[in-house]
């Protein structure tokens, strides 16, 4: 699954951040005005990527080492959710979204 997600990255998905050892959360307005939230929870035990678009189909995913989760394509008006469990010291967590 990770290989598939990384190949999608070259086709227009956005890989954003390599996480340090502290909790991290971000919000961005992205392509077509979609809302993208990504990062880790406050205890750094979950990494997540969530996208909302009112006008376009969208998806989100998150990877760490050999672990990954992807939402699949979600219709406009709904939230695409992806999350994985991580260890508090985990690094190299990658977040992706796609809008079509």
C-alpha cells in the first residue's frame, strides 16, 4: 500500500511534512478551496489527514514506515479521514491529499 501512495504522490498528491518529536497539527486551505487538517494528536499516538471539499471529490492519506491509511475518494460535502497509530517518538510521517 505504501508504494501505491508514494506513486500517487508523483501524480499530484502533496506530501508535506516530516514530523519532529513534538506534537504537530496544521490547517491549510488547498486546491479548489478545500480545507486540509493534518498532524498528530496531543499525545502523539495518532497521525491524521482530513480533507473537506464542498465542490470536488477528494481523498486523504497518511504514511509512516510500512503503515498507511487512505480514505479513498469521498464525495463533495463529506470529510475524507485517514489515520494511523504511531509511537510518541515516531518521525518521517507523511501526509497527503488529492482533489479531483
